[in-house]
C-alpha cells in the first residue's frame, strides 16, 4: 500500500525520485532508439554495432560438413557497444521481475525491511543463475565438453567462438555491469554497497579475464559449476524467508559449496597447470590471441586460488556464525536456587532476586514456607 501511495504523486521531472520510479521506462526508451535505428539506412550501420554480435568469420566447409559453412566469432573493441545495449536489456528484465513477481510476493508475505531487500536480492540472482545454468549446460552438451574434457585445453588459443558461446559471455558481462546502476535504482544501503561491489567486481574480473585470454572453454565450465551452487543457496534462502524452519537446503548447499571449490581448483590446475603447460606453442602472440606463457598461467592460477580461498574463508565465518547463533538459541537456561541466609536482609534479597534473577513468587523460598506452616 505504501508503494501505491508514493506512485500517485508525480515527482518533478528528472528529479531523484522521478528517475528511481521510472528508470525502467527511461532505459526502455534508450534501448528503443537503437532498435529504431536499424530501420533507417543512415543509422543502421551504427545501431547494428549495439544490437548484433560483431567480428564474425565464415569458415570453409569441412569434409564432415560438406554442405554447410561454419560462422564463428572473435572479440574486439566493438563488443563494448554490444555489452552496453544488453546491459540496458538486463535493467529492463530486472525491473519486470521486480514489479510483476517479487513485489507481489512481498505484499503478501509482509516482510520486514531487512528481509525485503534480501528477498529481492535472492529472487533476482536465483532467476539469473537458473537461466545461466540452463543456457551454459546447453552449450556444454552441444559442443561435447562433457564427453571430451580435453577440449578445455586442446587446440588453444580458443580465439574463435560459436554464436552461443560469444552471446553467453556478452550476456554475462552485460548482467554484471547492470548491477552497478541497480545499486542506485534499488536504493541499496550504504553499509551493503562495499559487499556488493566486491562480488560484482570479482565476477567481472574473472569473466572478462576468461573472455580476453581466450580461456572461454574453461570459464564456461567453471561458471556453470559456480552458478549451480549459488542458485541452490539463493533458492534455499527464498524458502527460508517463507518458512524459517526450512534448513535442509542450506545443509545441501554447504556440502556442494565445498565440493564446488575443490572441483574448481582441480579443473583449473588440470587445464592451466598441466594441459596448457604441455602445449607446443608457448609464445606470447597478441595477433593470434595466444597468451600461453608461464607468467600468464601463474597469474591465472593465482587469481583463481586466491578467490577460492577468499570464498572458503567467508564460508567458514558464515558457518561459525550460524553455529554460534544456533547453539545460543538452543542453550537451556539454568535456574539457580536462591541462597537463603538468616536475617531480614536475606529475605528481602530473596524476594527481589538473587544474582540478577528475579523470582516469580516470593513464597517459593524455604523460609517463607516455614513461617507459613508455623
């Protein structure tokens, strides 16, 4: 009801409240400008850079595919324009999920302000993680990553990508870039902004690193693995907000989180430390996209190991905090028997409480029962 009352009063145009209330419509208008630009010949060349994937190459047909020619892509500076356009699309989708799904659930559940923000965060992330897992798994199956794990390092550099592979990375970069303006649109608390900036920066650093270093095969596998574990956590948190007795999802997530960190380290060491280290071509070549040199391999492994160690440290602290809260909540209160001494002052102390504990009834003391019987 409070949200509807605020919406009835139209704030001044281009004011702070106006932008927050109408940011989805404003972004939709900006995105529509690029789409309308495709309809005119004068602006089509500029608009197509934002809307469609760039740097496509048509490879000649092989003996196995004699009738078809493969169209593959590589990356370049124009990808920044494409990422910008799909960042606008991510903002629009974010607003649609917020308005038509999460806000309706929040009105029914009557969450507090703290639970309201956490529920919105988990709702948005669980939808993104689920979509990315399904999309990434489809790419893994279609390109035979599961049946042949040597694809992760064989024939490096992987500078030529299929349409699905490149579009997946463009969408990932666009989503995590859109998280920066969402901190303003969602009125994120100042104390929560540093935490948000850290994990957004970590996602962008690793996704962009895998994309630019042509480690997109390894990055895809690690992203699908990580997203599945994170999806389980956020969907468990959504169920927990609806019923606080729900704890099974967190227990399963704790096990899979540790296994996910181990699998990430194993696949990274296997691909970078052994597969690429034994490759024949180990010369730095920017034109060919070959970054298979010792310094780059050490930097890649170091960044992955440090990130996994940081995540495990946060995970252990989280589990210890939950264990302390759970043990404190279930600790039985020990009732101490009041110490009775002779004299008038001892009776007054017993009635008012002993050691800071107020007794419920002054007639519980043995002295009072003795006086009553006499």
